[in-house]
C-alpha cells in the first residue's frame, strides 16, 4: 500500500499541497490554485495512507522497519531520532493523538475549506492532525525506502 502511494504521489509535492491546503483553510476568501480533481485524488490517497498507517501501527513488529545503527546526517525534519530509527512508532503515536475519525474529519475539512471561499474557524482542530499526518508521510517514505534496499 505504501509503495503504491509513493508511485503515484511525490513526497515533497504532497507535503507542499497539504501545507497550502492548511493555509487556505484558515485564511478567509482564499482558495487553493490546484485543480479540484487533483485535491480530491490527494484526499483519497491520504485517507488510504492513514488507514494503512493504522494497520502498521497496530500490527507491525517493532523490528520490522527499524534502521541500522548508523544514522545519516539528514533525517526528515518532522521526525525525532527515535522515530527515524523506528518509523512504526510514528504510526502508533499518531493514533494515540487522534482517532481514525478525527483524521477523516481533518481531511474532509481541509478539502472543503481549501476549495471554497470560507475559512475554518477551529484552527486547533486541524493543526494537530496536520502535524501527525506530515510525520506519517515521512515515516511511510522511510519504510518504503528501507524495504527497497
């Protein structure tokens, strides 16, 4: 599932679009410039990624996606050293912070408000899931990279 996600989505572009969606959601009368079809495709892809992350966090063994003892100089900036070494930890923590329903509501809210002209008045409802989703994206990318080697 994770490999399929990154075959159709570039990590940098997804994070950039997600950031733009967040900005457009909290600013009044601002719409995202991307095509609605692209946003809807991203929405569906991210929903699938969140569900895969829930399964990974719940069922993966700790050592399954662990890194070697050598830590590179560049670690994705959203992850701590411990999360880099064990990306499964990101998925476990993400679902302690927010439920699957909260992630679904977050994604729906982001799409709705970024494509419309109104703004989301409850910024605190979307910031925490946003941060967790960015961490899940980085962790998923790490898992795919490690499995390809």
